[in-house]
C-alpha cells in the first residue's frame, strides 16, 4: 500500500475524527486501487489515507490487519493512474518513508455518495 497524510502529520487534529464506515456495511472491499482511511481504533480516522496496490482482504471487516477486527473504511478507488501509484510504491524508502516525498496536488471526486443513490 501507499499511505499519505497531511503536512501536519499522520493524525492531523484539524480535521477531527470521523465515524468508521465498516466494509461489512458499505459493501466496498480492499481491492487493488481502493482508497481507504488509516486509523488506530474505531472512529479515530482523521487525515491519513492509503491506496491498496493489490487485493488485500485482511483490511476488510473481520480481517486480521486491524487488531479489533473492524477493518478499515474503503471509500473510493483510483479511477486512472495506478501506474503512478505503483511507481510511488516502488520508490526508495527508509523506515517506510519515501526518500523523495510525493506531493498530491490534485484529486477529483467523480461521484459523491448522494449522487450515486436513486
């Protein structure tokens, strides 16, 4: 996976925590390209997120990656540009931090949840 955070750090308090949206409830799963929230426990996600580079079911509800079994909140997918995500993942790193950090300058929301419901 490739994980990112705001310039303020992994748990930027400026955004405040959000409720955990379990994959059990949303029907989403951690397949290649899924975008998900990092967290320490239920309802603790703030600003750190990650992109899955391969199917990783153990991040879903009931998986063993989260100590509490609640999984992580997948909320989107990379629509195009997985080659860029994979290139970032392949970048040189020390202690899981890229030697040359990558700045995300733009992201586009294609569909908002309320637009998808009919």
